[in-house]
C-alpha cells in the first residue's frame, strides 16, 4: 500500500488564517474541494492541452497568410512549448509557497490576456508574443492540476482523481486536430485564440471550489530560477535545432547555465530546486521511468500522422478521424485505470500499461500496411497505456516527495513530460529524415518501454517500497 506524507500546508476554514488547521493526507476536511473540482480542472486542461494541437494544424495557413517561412511559423508552436515546460516547473515551485487559488487565478488571466493579444495581432511579432504570453499563463494548468489531488485528496482516492484528469488530457489531444481544422477552415486561424477565453468562464467556479490557504514561509531563489529556466530553454532549442550547427552553440550555453545552476544550488540556503531530490530516494528513478515512457508516447503523436500521410495519402481532417477513436477510448479508460491504481498500487499498473503500449507498437509496426482502419484500432492500446502511466506515475510521485517539496517535485515531473516529448519527437523525426522505416521507429519506441519496465520492476519497485516503510 502506498504511503503518503502530510501535505505541505493545508486549507483553512473561512475566517481562520493560521497554519494550525492542518489535516492529514488520509483525512478530508469539510473545507476541501468536492468532486466538482475534477470536472473544473478537466475543462481547464481541455483548453490548455488543446491549445497546442489546434495551432499545429494551422501552421501552413499561418505561414501563407503572414508570408513567412515554415520554420518561422513553427516557432508559434516551438515558442509555446518552450515557455510551457519552463512555466510548469516555475508554477510547481511557487505552489510550495503560495496558495493554489491565487496561482491558478493569475495563470488563467495571463492565458486569456495572451489570447486577446494573439487574436488582435497584426504581423508575426505580435502573433508570437501572444502565443508566448498564452503559454506563460497556460503552463500553470497542468502543473497545478496535478497538485490538487496530491494536496487535497486521500491516497486511496488519489489515483481515481488523477486518472480522471489524465482522461481529459487524452480527450483534448484527440479533439484538438478536429477542432483546429474546423475553426481554421470555416472561420480563420485567429479565431483559435478565442477558444482559450473559455477558461475565464471556469475561473469563478474554480475559485469557489478551491479551499482558502495561507501563504507558506519561504522565498524563491530568483537567480537559480533564471539559470534553470535559461538552461531548459537552451536545451529545447538544442533539441528542436538538432542536426544544425546552431545546436552545438545552444548546447554549449545550456551546459554553462546548468553548471551555474548547480553551483548556485550548492551555495543557496533555499535553492530553487534542491538537488537532494535527485541525489537520493526513489524520485529520480520515477523521473527516469516517466521520461522513457513519455519519449515513446509523444513520439507516437508525431510519427503516426506522418505515417498515415506517407502510407495512405490522408489529409489533416482524415488523420484526425483516424486518431479520434483511440483518444476517446483513452479518455473513457482513464478513471478506470486510476481506480485500479488505488486498488492494486502504482507499480503493477505501470508494468501493465507499458505492456499495452508495447503491444500496440508491435501491432502498428507489423500490420499498419493493411489500412488506416488497422492503425485506428491498434492505436487504442498505446493510448490507453499512456493514460494509465500518467495517472499511476502521478500518484506514485506525489507519495514519494517530501511534503515541503511537493510542488517543486510535481513541477519537475510536468517539465520532464514536456522535455521528453521534445526529445522523443526530435529523435523520431531525425530517424525518419535519415531514411529509417516507420516500423523500425515504432519498434524503437517499444524498446524504450522495455527499458522503462526494467527500471520500474528492478529499481523503482524496491526503492518505493523501502521509502514507504521508512
């Protein structure tokens, strides 16, 4: 049975502004959020995650309308992803000090403000500025959404909640291309910005559902935050420009800033991210496991559309329809996977989920040539497996982290997801550019998952059990 530590700070009843009203992780206070918070967070995730895929569909139209190159248009997505990864880490760290209600409010308002900038933009610079501001706000949603079950729900209920949240993420990824294609085709790609304003409708209900919290003592190491953010940004630039000479320059500066961050962390009394998270304990092995599975999962999202276009000549609209059944299946199974995690534990579900993904990749590698309908059916297995991994690993990580570092640790977890997606996508597309066949790339993803299973079974299982017993 998973064992949880006490929450870093607890909600307080109205009119009570002290830290003396803490509750244990196994007891739900009357002031804590009800089940409605799950659906509110799901709606926010729907807007946040879908905001990535809808613009990917519109990139050719943006390039044509603004008369810019495809590489410049690509920064509409690349810039968003870069700030998204950094923001997820920053919001996670801030959540160790500031109340979630305040952080979510600020993030959603920034998200909406960026949407207005983008919709009213005239020219490429203002469009890119709108996307970056959007991302600076939207990145609060995935980082803090996982903090809600980790902070407010008992361990025996946490898996089901995280499974529900993962279901909304899967649903957003499935309907994003369809919504993006429809809006960009029937109206104009600028109207995609207006979709994000739906978060303002959710915000007052979210504020009412989230408990009132007190500010926790502590401070943010600004210098350490800047060094780490710069290192992460340069790492993503290195990944996205892989194969070009500029990648070496980005990589060199990334190493310099990362080294500066490590030195700063050793010298600071309150470092931005404590290296003790990675120096000892099972958290580092959990991060390695989620890295390997996310490399495979995010690579799949890039490779399958390319394969459908190259093998069957499908357009964007048809590709979205092929991907849709698997996304719906994952959304429907997410909560079930979360309940299984609560019942059987995270480790067995992680192993089962990896097997589902491996089976799906093997089927895709061996039989995708039969037709697009085979791809649609085979994709169900890895999509369900990916949702299971997200919910079970989120719960496991939330239980492994020290209470005072819960936000920072969950922020690292969220950032690892985004970085591994960028790395996996870069490796997969580079392999295809070098002439690798689609089945070979799919089997390579299966090998990454086999390695993940080895980490979970032979390293993480024992470390997590030892941590729970201590």
